């Protein structure tokens, strides 16, 4: 069974967009593709799990707000 969120068109669009600018954030990628940030996150995780793309983890940006604690 195929995943409807990760169809061929979405996969192609992700590859095409990242080829043009491999340093895009997930937010920039979602804005560029015109899809939700959640869909981009889900699809990227699926493509990483399949081994089709690699991602690097960056340190938290100094301008990003701290995660609230209880």
C-alpha cells in the first residue's frame, strides 16, 4: 500500500526544490511547495527512513524562542 501523503508528485517536488537550494529549512520548503509544514516534515522523515535523502541536524538558532518548560 502506498502512502497518500508521500505520492510521486510530492516526492519529485521535494527533490526538485532541494536540488535548487539544499539549505532550505522545512518551513522554507513548505512555503516554496505550497504545502503545510506538517506534510513536509512527514514526507522528509519518510524519505530519510527510506534512505533516499540525508539530513543534518543544526544547532538551535539563537533567534528561536526557548522551549517552554512546565
